[in-house]
């Protein structure tokens, strides 16, 4: 990621997915639930990717967390 040439798409995607990932991280930390905690870490680290891969990784992580929580993990 080139910090001198950030475009607005990268910035808004980082804000959106980083905020959602931070919410997952805090929720998992306070509830002592490992699945949302790990999902939050993955989504927070995905903010260092370009906008499209960041979005794909974040949506896949949210789907995986939802599926695992629904299965009882």
C-alpha cells in the first residue's frame, strides 16, 4: 500500500471494514468468544490490502463468523 497515493475508495473501504472489524474484535474480547475475536483481527488486518481484496476478505470473514456462530462454535 502506497501511503502517498491513497485514493478515496481505499480510505472509505478502510474506514468501513476497519470499523466493523473493530466491533467484532471488541465484542469477541468482552464476551470471551474466540470466533468473533479472530474475525475482528482478520478484518482489522485486511485494512492493509487494496480496496477490492479488502472488501472480499471482509465479507468472507463476516460470512464465516456468522456460519460458525450459527453452528455453535
